[in-house]
C-alpha cells in the first residue's frame, strides 16, 4: 500500500460544483500560483495544494507521479469532491495527465501548461549542488544568498523563484525543502511513467505552451491525448503564466467555459 501524504493547500473563491485544482511545478508551491488562483476564483472555486515535499506539505522519501497521484486522489476525497477540473504546470502538468489517465472518471476538464507526457533528457544535478553548497550559517539576508548563487544560476528570476524555498527561522536560514530527497527523486520528475497499459484519453484536453519554450511537441501529445487542443502563447517560455498572465488566463477561462 502506497503511503499517502496529507497535502497543505490554499483555497480561493466560493465553493461550487466543479472545483479547479492547480498543481504546481518542481521546486514551486501554492504561493507561486496565488495571483492566477485569485483571478480564476472570480468564476471558480480554486484549490492549490502543496505537493509532497513542497511548500507546507510533509516530506517523504518517495516522490514520483504514482505516489503524487495517490496523494491527489486522497486530497479530492478529503474535500468531498467526486469530479474536479485540473490545471497543472510542468511537474504538476505531468501529475495532472497521469492522474487523468488513471482516474478518468474523476476528471472533468484538464489543462496542461508547458509540458508533455514524455521523459525529458535534462537533469537537476548542477542546480541542486549549487543550492546545497550555499553556506547557510554565513548568510545574513536573502540578497546575499541570491548573489552567492548568481554564477551557478545566472537567471535572476529563476534564482529568486528557487530562493522562495529558503526560510528564516530563529534568526537562521534553512531550506524548507529536503535537497537530498530532491536529488534522489529528480530523475522521476524529469521522466514520465510507462503508459503502455493505459487507454488514451479521447477528450478535448487543453495544452497551453510557451512559443519559445520547446517543451511541447504535437507528436508527443496526440499519442495519449488524441483529441487535445494545442495553444501556443507568443513571447512566453516555460513560465508562461508569469510571462504572459493575461493571455494565459484568457485561454484557461475560454476552455473552462466551453461545453
């Protein structure tokens, strides 16, 4: 029996019939989706859980899509829902796809943001090594941490995103995430589970990708989601919801309203 992690979460909007659950990416948390969730909450009841090992949710040495899907199933059950809408970005998008393929009766609409149901080739070793090498005892402020990471992680916005996992506690900085767990499980996150035993999901699922990202190719999507709708957002990369929030929200709302 796979052990279930009880997920911390934020909720926005008034409860209604088909809730929308937003699933964040690797190294992220519910707080990264707060602005999007607040805007979507005008028309939907939005739930944003912290996935296992992220945000305020408990740590567990196992982190793969099978385990996270069991957490999500328990979360849906705990909230008393039978059917939900899912929006997932990056790792969260892979989780949303895996969940919908395995529990199709519990998913109404599915939105996948800038990821495909494939195993990618990159790894997180260099990134995790850089975070691990940060001399936490010697750091007196966040700006210092950010400057120390600049050489290993040149992109400022990505450094700032990662440093949201650095928290000040009793006058000392510590990582909110367990970097050893992230190191051991990163290959599972980059991969996608074997789907040979699963039936393709023949529904109008929305894939929204950043036009400059390169993560989503049509042929990778249609094998498992033959009726998928693909939309590419101009002047956006992998962080499309941050780089082009209005265009992203317009696509999400249009799809959620469609019958």
